[in-house]
C-alpha cells in the first residue's frame, strides 16, 4: 500500500496565515502586503476582502492593519501549522515502516 500526502503548495489557511504574518509587524499598503505574503494579485482579490469581512484585518488610508482578532487567528494558525508539520513527520515515519521490505 502506498501512502500519499497532499502535494498542493499552499492551503487557504496557509495563505491566510501568510497575509496575517505580513501584517503583524505593522501596517502595509496593498502592494507591499501582496509582495510580503507572496501572493498573486488575483489571489489577493479573494483573501484580503475576506479577511476584512471577518474582522481579521482593516484598511485605513490605503494601509492594511491586523486587528486583535487577526492576531488571535494568526496565533491559532501558527499552532495548527506546527501540528500539521508533526503529523506529516509521523506519516513519513509510518511510510518508511510500511514500505520497509526488510523489517
């Protein structure tokens, strides 16, 4: 049996984390936010308005700010990402054990 992990580059949660991470050190104009979060413009058109709608970020005078709710979401996503990394390491270990023909 072959165990296959998802090879998709970034999930929705990864993108949200990157946007919030870009803003946690201070406000940014949209262009710099897109650059720091490593987003394509088209992708930013989906996520930035969504994060504004849920109250994680706000726009004031052409600058985007992270809100206290956004900081909480960022912290939780950081925990989530570390847990996902742990699970991937466990899956890699399992795969090695399952695929080991000598053991």
